C-alpha cells in the first residue's frame, strides 16, 4: 500500500471551482459579445448605403426581349423607377445594370 495518496475535494471546494470556471466563461462570452457588437456597428452603415435593386432573375423583375422591341420604352421607364428607388444616379451604373435585365442578344448589342 505504498501508492500515491489521493486527496479528494470537498463538495464546497467543487462548488467554488465550478463557480470560478463559470465566471471565467461569462467573461469570455462578454468579451466575444463585445467584439460582435462592434462588428455589427461597423456593418450597419455599409448596408444602409447599399444600392438595392430587384435581382434580374426574380419573376417580377423587368425584362426586355429583342423579339418585342415595341416594349422598349416601357422597359426603360420601369428601369428608371428602379434606379430612382435604389438611389442610382451614375449613368455608367445604369448602363451596366440595363443589360442584366435584357435577353442575351440585346445585352450584347448594348455593350458595344
């Protein structure tokens, strides 16, 4: 019986150790939460400044087909409304987005 002597912890020591670990974990979580809060504050202004338009692939998005050229004026008016809502004023941005809502043939013609 010459083996090592084990010292067992009392219940109060175990509770105290758990409380200490719990406080350490809480501090770590608070620190992480502070980092996330800061990141959210940095991202929010960027999102509010983003120019959002309906995606060209959405069913309700305006579409233009070269097979129906008589609908070009209506298509352009619809696009102007979308640009206004999205706050897009730069003509280059407008030109770039215009082709995305047209069929491939029109998009290629308009790029030139």
